[in-house]
C-alpha cells in the first residue's frame, strides 16, 4: 500500500511517499524509510522556493521563483512517477493521501476521511489557524485534482491534546469564552504523539508507565507533558501563537501589550502580523528566524543575536519547568523538529540547567 503524506508548515512543505507492507498497517515497531521524500522551503522576500527531493537512488536540489504554492507542489508531486526521482510507474499506484491539518477544534479528536463537510469545517477553523489551515486546505484541493479517485485522510495536530483536562484547557477569562470554544487546544500533536510512542520503543518500557516532556523545537515550537501516553499539558493554546518564543512568533506575551497597541491605533491585522511574522528570534535579533544564522552572528559579536538566543533559552527553560510540574516527575526529556534535532548546543544548554534533576549528557554521544 503506497501512502502519500503532505505536511504543510508555516515556512515549508514536506512530502513523503511510504510503501506500507502487509501486516504493518497498525504501525511499525521502528520508523519506515520513505520511498520518496521532498521538501519545499519558501522564501517570500527573495521570491524563491528551495526544493529538495530524495529517492532511493539520488538527491535532487533546485531553486525556483515561487509562482503559486499549488503550482510548485503539483510539479514536485509529479516527480514521484515522472523523471529521475520517480519511484512509481504512475499516479494510479498511490492508494491514499494523508494530510497534516493544524486545527480540528472540538469537531475532530481523531483522524477522518476527508469529505465536503470536513473541508468546510477545516475552512471554518481557518479563523483560528489562519497561517496553516488555508494551506492545508490548498493541499487537499490540489490532491483532488491530481488524484481525483484516491481517498484522503485528515490527521489533526490538535487531536492528541484533545483529552487534556478541563483545568488544563480552560483560560482564566470569563467562562463564556469556554462556551464559545475559546480554550487551549494545543498543536504539533502528531509529532508529540509519535515521539512519545517512539521513546517508549527506544527505552524498551511501556508507554503507560512513562512521564515525558517532548520539546518540538522548530520555526514553530511547543512542549508537551505526556503521562501514560496521554497529553496532559502543552504550551500552545487557542492558536499556535501561544507558549514558547519561536522563529517569527512571539509566543506568550502580556495581553495588556495588545490592548495598548490597539489604543495607539494599530489594527488587528497589523498586530497579527507583528506577533506571527515580526517577533521571536527574527524580531529580537533583527537578522533571521534561523538559529543557525543567529549563531554565526553571535560569533561575529552581534549583541542582538546573543539576546535572541539567550531569550529563546530563557523562555524554553521556564516552560519546561511548568511541564515537569504538571507531570510531577520526569522519566525522559525528548527533543525533535529542526532546532531540537540539529542544535546540540541548545540541547546541552537546556540539559545542563536540569542537572539537579539527575540529567547528565554523554558528551561523546
């Protein structure tokens, strides 16, 4: 069974095609390597998209003018069965398409086959995830054109956190907020759920007995506290803007700041742009949302780059403390996503501050 997976993020699109052997449909005991994988990194200011495609026998890299997301996605998907990176003989060999969809609200607490009604709900929930849900919907509609007879499934980022307690999900505003659906939903749930399951496999311990803090650190970042396989707390909230300092997002800020800016005459759209696109590592450093670029600027003596890195760490450590308190203990600390995977310096800085909990890094490893 060949499954194509689309993951549309805030700054990139990732695609993979997996061949699922018979007997593994309920989940493998170790990660499956994709037959084919592609990533599109969008650079709007440079009006450029970087494309990387990997198949079993080669890696293909190129750069293009952005055009439209759908046009670029369509051309990349076609390389699955056409050209040097082809691993299928035709589009007909794809049996199903899975989509990561960011916001499922209270409507969807598990994966669903996509219908017109599901698409309408994803569209309605775009009000709560305006950076992501419209892009997710674009991918779904593109696949309807490219693979019109192939079933599509939506897998929601919010689903894993949907069993959080009412206490963890409720904001301390008027109760009418909760009745209107204004509550903490949490995001990156697909990643957090996978990491929890994989950690149990690597530790060779039952997931039901583990207390885990998972650090999903990328351009978008969140932490989760996972107890007995369930998310009991997370840093993102009503939208993916809450919690940690991120690449271009502020994370949690004093809401009084927003009231102040509105009284100064800034519109909701202007504030939204500030919080989602002009804050975080980019806003503080004035250089980039990329921690690698900021690291090079620190080495060149840039004080704002140092402040951005130090503030990122400060906020990360503070939120880690709240997750550990929710768990009342910790069995494993897990790092994932772009920064979590590729920044050993950041992992070391976090772990060194938690030595009092018994965390010790093996420097060789």
